[in-house]
């Protein structure tokens, strides 16, 4: 009798765990060429990167870490674009000075 009760309890615990944590199913693959996130094809800005959101999953990534990385990349991209614009303006100024 004790063994039967233990088997019944184990079966109930297993079923509850299977319902709560899933049964090992895999997500269907994305269609070729598709992505769950969206970004412009070109001229990506810091705001574009900061606005990217990933799909939430039960056993996924730590959102705070990904958000931190995306924010850091956005700041870096904005800084690089500002530096490129500054250098291009300086180069254009030198070109105008040399043409005179």
C-alpha cells in the first residue's frame, strides 16, 4: 500500500512539473529570411537599436543584460556617427581652404 501511494504521489508531481515546465517541445523554426526583431536596412541610429525588443520566453535571456547591451551599442553608435560627421566637416573645410 505504501509503495502504491508513493507511486501515485510521484506521478502527480511529474504531471504537475510537465504542465508547468513544458514537455520538451521545440519552437518551430522561423521562415527563411525572417527575424523576430526589426531594424532598418541601413542608416541604423542609436534610437533604432534602443527600440529593438526581443520576444519574451519562459526560459530565455536576462532582459536587463540585453537591454543594457543595446543601450550601450546605441550610445556608441551615436558617438561614432557624431565623430564621423565632425571629421567629414573638417575634411570639407580643408578641401575648401586648399582650393582657394
